[in-house]
């Protein structure tokens, strides 16, 4: 009898322990994700009644010029931004990690300095670097006045060709240490025995790098690419912070995240094309675009246990 | 350090050159912010952004803190971040404890639901999330923001804690159970002390994430007296974009807590980065 009551109490307590976490996650995270499916099938400005429209939102996204042009523009620019970010992070990150892996003087100090931007808020990085690249900011002052290399200041964020690459460089500045840490730990993980064997074979340092070190970098590269990809395709903070929801100049910095934001809340006060159904459809399409990368990441993490 | 890794003098010189170059790229923006934030007036910031101040003064910090209300924003950021840390640590550790040590029919399914949260970023579900928060009457309240930010951290936190709990033996808990201890006691007396290292990582990750979050407050807050620093500084910039001296001071006020947190716990940070790097 006493045993029964222990089990009952234990069971009740188990439920009590599980409830807060499940409710919190369920209501504010899982439910919205599931609701994307239903909401993407309606036309609804956020208040009043919703009209069921079936797959109309997806059709508009693919065919109606107003939505299609914005979507294609945002997608292409998002891909371009991703390529710039991942290219610079992998190239520079590998170079720096490789140099740090040698018996370099002051390795610890360099690593600490390189890691400094990582914990900073995206808002702090955006505004700080914006002040650097402003026409009257430090970079332009240095190259125009101090060195005299440039005739006139360059308006990095005011130029339709330069704005998006500038934002990509802001991102790379912020997250470079992430690439460095992952690549460095891969390099350090190469067994010294392997390197010794290669050296006994009389391999040059370059051949050794090619045969032993580069192959172990592949998994680190894939991991960095996937994580950055998931982030860059849903997070539009830099554009929102510096360019606003209209993603100026002339939508040249528009990415999927800002397009989604505009569709939910409008770009400016006068916006009329606010549609939560369409916003859900855009969210769903974006989720499907990054799903392969995200799934890969999840499986890799689960296998690690 | 093995001799394959040692460098000749010439090589060392070339390597140092490149490493210093990147260190400059990292440090110069921060250095420029620091020197300009101590300048006595705006004119000096515009005239010579790269020069040291003619006179070092704290007045910009004082003006930003009081005049631009960064003090108020700072307090809101602190309330939100600390609440998120407490809620996430509590909810994620109880959830992980039940899922790992007291599994039931459906617990694997429940874990899979949490993993969906790891895979699909909550930002994409902006519209339904907004509808739910509005329906609960939590729009434009710190409570609503805290719950949303906590929930967004839950998947990663549950993932880190379940992985850790699986890796430690359950002997102590079994012994406590033999002595008739109930789950509450086991959780509080045995499990919580046991998972402390992983909990520290979770706390640090959620603190930094919550402090740095810009997007969720942007969606869920409207009244400026509730703004955290990220929104407050954006608001300030929209109104007084020419006040660079105050912008620099404000940026440094905003980044100080996370940099300090990083300096105090750089090891957990890097661990968190490699384990919890699942989600930004």
C-alpha cells in the first residue's frame, strides 16, 4: 500500500516537473511553428476575420508580380549575402586558424582579441561599424584626409551596389571567431602521429597540410556553412537595424527576413498590404529552404551523444 | 608543441604580420568607440575621429545614462535577461531530468518536438507567435517578452542538458530513490548539483542571447519605457543620428555586460559555442 502511494506521488511529481517547460515551449514556440501550416492557407490582416484561400498565398508568391518580384529579389540577395559571408569566413578563418596553430608567439593573446566581437549584440556591432563606414566616419577620414588615397568619401551603406556587401562584412567581422575556433579545434585534433608519419615520409610542409590537415577541415567547414546558412536565411537584424524594414537603398539590402517582416507589419505606417497568411507562407517557404541544412545539423548533433 | 609546428624567424615575422593585421581590424572599431566616447564635445568627434580626446571626460556616459535614458533601457535589459536565465535554467533542467531519468510513453516524441524547435528558427513563425501573444493579452508587456525569449532558448537548453545528463551515471539518484526520496527531492538535492557545469553553459548562453536580442523586443514591445538597450539605442539613433559621441557611449554601455560575462567565463563560452552552436 505504501509502495503504491509512493509511485502515485512520484508520478504526480513527474507531471509537475514536466509541466512548466512543456507549457512554455509548447505555447510560445511549438504551437506557432505548427500554426504556420494553417495560417499559410488564409488571408488575414491580423485583425478581424480570416478568409480561407487554400494555396492562394503560395500561388501569389510564385506568380503575382507584386509578391514574386520582392520574393525573388530578397532570395537572390540573401543568397549573395550568404556567399559573401561564408566565403570570407572560411577563407580568412582558415588562414588565421592555420597561422594560430603553428608555434606562433602570442597565440593566447591573439585568440582572446579575435574572440572579442563574438559576445557583442548585433545591434552594437551594426551601429559601431556603421559609425566607422559613414562618410564622416573613421575609415573615410583615414583614407581621404590622413592618407589622401581616396578623392572623396565612399558612402558604403548609401550605395545600391555596396550596401549589401558592407552588411555581409559586418556579419563576418562579428562571427569570424566562430569560424576560427571551429577550424582551429579541427586542426589541433589532427593526431601528431599522423603528422610525424607524413614527416618521416619526407613530405614538405605544404604537402603535409594538403594530405593530412585539409581533409580534417572538411567537417568543420560543413558545420560552419550549415550554421551560418540557417542564421543568414532567417535573421535579418543587420538590415532591419541599419536600413529599416524597407531595406534601402531601393531594396538593395532586402533579404527574406525583412520581406517577412514587411509582410507582417508593413514597411511604413501607410502600408496596406499587411497579410499574416502571406507572412506565414513566406515563413514556411523559408523554413523549407533551410530545412535540409537544419536537419543535417540536428542529426549530426544527435549522433554525437 | 611539436617541432613540425615551429617556425623559422622569417616565417614568424610573416605570420605575426597577418595576425596583427586582423587584430587591428577587430580592435580599431572598438578603440575608436572608446576614445570618441570620452571626448568633451561633438565637434571633436567629427573633426578628428581618430585622434585622442583633448580632455578625457565621463560626461557622455552621464548624458547617455540619464539624458538619453540608457539607464532605464539598461534596467529593462537586465530584468529581461535575468528572468530569462532563471526561467530557462529551471524549465529546461526539470524537462531534461524527466525526459532522461523518468521516461514514459511519448517522451521520445516530446523530445522530437523540442528538436523541431532547434531546427526551425522561431522568427519564421513570427505571424502565428504574434497572434498567440496578442490573444493572451501579453503584447507590449515585459512578461510577454520574457516568456517568448525564454521559449526561444528552450530547445537548445533542453538539448544541452539532456545530452549532459545522459553522460553522467544515475547511481546517486538511484540510491536516493531507494531511500524513498520523491522526484522533487531528487531533482533539488541530487540532479541540480550534478548538472551544474552544463547549467552554467546554458545560463551564459541564455544571458548573452537575451541581452543581445533585438528582433523579439522589436515585435512585442511598443512603449518606449519598456525598451531594452538594443531597441533603445535604435530609437535614439533614429532621432539623434548626429549625436555620435552619445552613440559611442551608448554602444559601450550596451556591450559591457556581455563582454564581462565572456571574460569571466570564456571556457563555458567556447564550450557553448561548439555544443550549442546549433542555433544563433
